[in-house]
């Protein structure tokens, strides 16, 4: 059994709600030692958890009011203030709300569970958290002490809560309207509704599967027709390709014959080119030899010209001296017996005709006979 209650809100028991189980988990801000009326119905072997289930794990506050047995996790709405004109807040106490991820480790496993909820304004949030942890199939009985209207901000009224439970295949099995503004309603799984829901789900599943099958069959037929069209198109393309291949082969044979003739002509042209290149190489060597001979002749000519110029310069210098020497020799023959001969100048007496040097030999010059082409 799970008992979820806020401080000061007595849990319903008896013919409508049933009786507590020896193995009970109580979610409440106050423990048994608090001595509140909410714990008077709890058996001795309970396990107390100082928290309230909720959509997420978060710290919040319990709001207490001046009406005995009334506490909530949210502020009152105008409906509650109209119902209780003198309602005032008397205090707040912190409490932790546990989301489904943190709540699942604290709940019993492998057994059916009875749930008693007395959390004014938080009934829908508590049930959503339990459904996420347990699933509707494990909750075999639900007892709710809820407001006839949405008396707290963000809450749901009795009618909305009943609609929510019916949507999850629960049916109302009893109610206690001693306090018409805060009735106690009990629910159990609606087996017929769940069977119908399961059958409807199965029918929907089969319908979806049939629709998928029919769609697949239609797609297969469309694909078969498409493949037939593609097959015909491919056959036509193959026939055209065969014709094109035959034409290409004939063209290829003609090209191959033309290429063979071109290769033969190219070979002949290469032979002629090689012969012409050999002749050009020989002519180039002959031209190079002639250029070398011409260079040697130009060198000899330049040397001969310079030597001739030098000899002419020397003759121009010696001519006056030779004339003077001749005159002196003539005077000597005339008066050789009367007076001693005057010495002839060293330059005239010692002058000897210089030997003209021949043209220098060009060591680099060589006669090269044309040889066979390498």
C-alpha cells in the first residue's frame, strides 16, 4: 500500500477506502512521531518517506491553513476563498518532491499496489508520477480525497480527475460524499475497458499492418510495372547498342587500316628524316672546319700585316742613318791618306740588318679530313 498525504489531512478508511495493509509506504512531510491525525490510521509496520511524489525532484513548501486538516502545495483559488471566507494561511514547512527517476527506487517491486492519496491540489501530479514508475496495471485500487472544484492553483477538480482515471481504464467503485465539497472516491481497474482498449489497440495494429501490407503490395505491383517498362526500354537500348557496336566495329576496322598505312608512311618519313639529318650533320661539320680554316687565315693575315708594318717602320728609321753612313764612307775614300777616319757612330757601325721573323705557327690549327658520320 502507498499512502500519500499532507500534514493534517486524514486518510479515508472503512467501506469506501478499504483498510491499510501491514506493508505500507507513507509519503508525508511528517513522520508517525508527529502525532498528527493523518498518521492515526497507519499500521505500526509502515515505512515513512519525508517527501511527496511529483513531476520532478525539487524543494517546495507545504502551506498550512486555519482550517483543521487542510494543507496544500499551492496557493488557494477564488473558489476555495468563496467556499471558506475566513481561510488564512498559518504557516509553511519545506518538503521535497520526488520526480519519477528518484521515486522508482523507493517503491515496492513485483507486487500489486493500492494507492491512497490525500494531497489537496496535487492529486493529478501524484498519480502521473506513480503511473510513470509503476504503470497502470500494477495499481489495483485508488482512493482519492479531492476537492469538488479546482480549489488550488494548477490543480484539477473531481470531474477532471475522474475523466483522467477513466482514460486510463479505471472505473469508480464507490464514493463518500459526507463532505460534498471534499468527497472521497474509489477506483479499480476497468477490466472490460482495458480488454476493449487492448482489442482496439490490436485492431489498430492489425489495421496498420494491413494498410502497410496493402501499401507494400501496391508498391510491389507498381514496381513490377515499372520494371516491365524498364525491361522493354533496356531491350530497345540493347538493340540500339548492338547496331551502334556493329557500326563502331566497322569504323574501327577502317581506322585500323588507315592507321597501318599512316604508320608505314611515318616509318618511311623517319628513314628519310634520318638520312637528311646525317647529311645535315656532315655539312655542319664541314662548315665548322671551313670556319676554323677561315679563322686561321684571318689570324695569319693579321700577323703578316702587323709584321709588314713593323718592317716598314724600321726601314723608315734606318734610311737616314744608312744615308749618313754612305756619306761618311764616301768621305773616307777621298781623304784617307791625309787624316784619320772619324769613328762612325755606334748605332751606324754596329747596326746589322735584322732578320725578319716568319709568321707564327698556330698550334691549334689542324687539318681535319672529313670522316664518316658517327
